[in-house]
């Protein structure tokens, strides 16, 4: 049984077919990259997996269960971490520390566990000094780090990342790639970043004409 399976997924946005009878699957623990031109539908694909795009037809199976109703997606989202393409669309808590604590608290993790997870990821991302800083006062790169850290505290089984390295300096790029390599969940990373593609060296899919096809590494550089 595939961990995530997508069958004949079609999505129209404002009359245009963005995803067209797309088929795809990811195994538990598998890590993949998705590339594709601007407007190809990469973000749409991730949003559809999360149940945010209503005008979708086809089948999405997560851990063997078909996701149909909003309730099914809501349950699935408890296990799926989503890092938005734009951190300003994602982050909303007053401070860094509260942002990291938000998801695990909502998920009902025990307070001690939440504290432990928050400390673990503040340290891992080098965000300890920023813990009390208001989100709106962070730099672009700092926001990016928080946007990734705050989904990892959710302990996801599947991690979806949309351009996770945009705006990161060399040191933080290294930090993020090391973290993405070390997490033990399934990961789907959407990116245009050729350095990220080369560094991670994961299996690549290209989203083109509404479908996902396995792509050679050289394709990603075209
Ligand atoms: N909320 C929306 N409502 C209507 N159309 C949308 C919406 N979001 C995206 N689209 C359209 O869907 C198509 C795919 O957009 P999407 O954002 O998925 O592309 P992308 O591959 O993520 O591009 P990029 O590399 O620029 O991030 C585009 O034609 C876009 O205009
Ligand atoms: Mg996008």
C-alpha cells in the first residue's frame, strides 16, 4: 500500500485545467522533489493534497484511506506538515516560540511534550535568541526558518514544502538541507532551486501539462 496515492487527479482553476488526470504515489519515508515552470501547478498540487482546493476530481488516498469529505482532510492534515511558498501566508502567532508551539498544542500534545518539541526545534534551527521576537519583526530568511520549524513540532508523517530555501544564506541553506535529510517522515519538496536539487539528490518529478513525470537530474537544470 502506498503511503500517499493520487489517481486521476484533475483540478481546474478559473476554467483552466491545471492538473490533468494526474497519477502519483509516495511510499512511507520516501523523499522526492517536484520541479516545473512558474504556473505549472506545483503549489496547486500541494494545496489539493491538503484539501484546500475544492474543485478537484479524482482520488487521493493517504495511508490507505480515501480523502473525500472535509472531515477526512482535516484528520489527514494532523499528520501532514505544510510549509507555504510565502511564510507571510503561513505565520500568524505573536512570537517565534508561540508559532512553534501552536500546532502541537492544537493537536492536543501534552504540555511537557510541546515544551520539549519547541526547545528541540528552536535549537536545531538556531532560533533560540529569537524565541520572544514578534514574527513581523523577523527578516525574510528568519521567517523561512520559523515556517519550517513550526511544522516539524507537529511531528508530521508527511512533510510538504513549497520552495523551502528561498532567501536563505549559505549557512541556513546548509542547516535546512541537513534537517530535511535527517527527518524520518515522507517529504515532498517543490523547488526551482538547482542548488537544492543537487544537494538533496532525491528522486525528481517534473510537473508539466498537468501531470507529474519522473525526470532526470539534468532535466531540472533546463
Ligand atoms: N487561488 C487561485 N485561484 C485561481 N487560480 C489560481 C489560484 N492559485 C493559482 N492559480 C492559478 O493556477 C495555476 C497554477 O498556479 P500554481 O500557483 O499552482 O503554480 P506553481 O507551479 O506553484 O508556480 P510558481 O513556480 O510560480 O510558484 C496558475 O495559472 C495560477 O494563475
Ligand atoms: Mg508555487
